C-alpha cells in the first residue's frame, strides 16, 4: 500500500509539472534517442552498440573524483534507462507514441507506470502454473479421500470378514514360512492389512466424493477436453429437445434419474452416493414428474420435522432460541 501511495503521489506531481511543458517521463531532461546519440529510425543493433560504447565511457568506476563519480552515475543510469526503453519492441512503440502524441498525457503516464509497476512475469505462465498446482492438489486429495474411504470400509466387520474370506479363497493370505522368516509380527500384520484393503478396493463400488479418482476429473484435462465437452453437451441438449419435447418419447431409466437429480438439486456425486434402495423407491414413485416430487418432498419434510421435534438436542435448541433469541450469546462465568 505504501509503495502504491508513493507512486500515486509521484504521478500527480509529474502530471502537474507536465501541464506547462512536455517532460520526457522515461529519460528525464533528454530524449531517449538523444541520450544514446541515435536517430528515431535507428535499428536494434545500433541501439545495443551505442549503449555498450556509452556505458563503458560513463561507468562510475572509470572516475576517481567523488563529484565526477556522482555525475557519471546519474549519466550512466540515464543511459541504462534509455537502453531499457528502446531495446524492447513494445516499450519502444509506447515511447514513440508518447513522442508523437504528447497531448495524450494521461494515456502516456498510464502506460509508463503500468510497465514500471506491473508484473514482469508473463500472465500466461502464471496461469499455467496456477492450473498445474490446482490439478496436482486435486489429484492428491482425491486419492487421499479414496484411500481413507477404503481404510474405513476395511475396518467395518461386515466388509472385513467378506474381504478376508475372498483373500483366503484366492490364496492371498497363504503363509510362506520361508518368505516370512525374519519379519516381525507388526510387518506381517501390516501385509495382511494391505491385502484386505486391496480386496476391499477391488470389490467395493465407492461412489460420490470418495470415489476412485479418474484422470478426466483433473482440471487440466477438463480444460483440454472443454471444446469436446461443450459440443457433446449441445448435442445431448438438442437430442433431449428432439426426443422428449418434439417427438414426445417416454423417458428411459437414465433420463428419469437425471430429472430426479435435477429436482433434488444435488450434484452427480451426491446422487451416486445414495443407497440403491432409495433410488429404486424414487423410480417406483415416479418422482421425475414435478407434481409427484413436490408431494414426496412435502411428506419427507413433515417426517423430518416430527423427527427433529422428538430429538432431545433439537428441543434444547428450541428452548434456547425461545429464551435468548437468535442474536444473543451468553457466557456463564460463575
């Protein structure tokens, strides 16, 4: 904030001074071309050649007297500024525009300070690095969630017993005395646990936010496939309109589930995480029809209110809200 404030004050002062006469905001009291002793139509090669010659002549180390050294340092900085301004094509174009249009004071100052204060790194590189970091974090946390889900499922007695029986039937838990020789009990137990978890991972259908990661879920891949996904969605939407709005076809199972999910207002991952019995019950009740879904939701909301009314914690919460209100907090320090 302090740096920006200083720049703003400097800009205001410069603009006030520039009202009366033209000031070269790049090279000070001289034209940058004049600093290097070159004409306006000079080449980039000549700019570099002139800079090296003048830099060697006015380098502060070439002077012994302190006064001469200070003067040489100012001259050297001016030469360096002129070189930095003219060697870059974009900067030189902006500088030439300022020389040709001195009346456009505000635009010239904006371009000058934008180049000085603005980031030096290419925005495209910053964007690419940001997307890469997000993709890496997304991939890492997806696998972490999946492994945590497998770990929890392997600890459930029902699934653990089934996985153990499958591992035994496939000979995965068969003891090999020669191979196990020298291993501690902890190492043998860890190997057995890894086998059971691998069986659970192969046999269990984990859905929702803890599903097994897929490379197509990574942000970079999604951006690459965005044109294809867009075309595919347009095709799907036009097909939907043609089949169900124009031809009046009956909804299939997939279409019915899609409409139910939309009416519920949940994501695909949340819908996939629902129990199959509950999904089948929704299909039997034809909840893809808005009227049926509205009636179903009203009934579910009423059941939830009754359930909450019978809950001890909810009763305690209601008593608190009745006595204290929703915008009051008390602290008992007795």
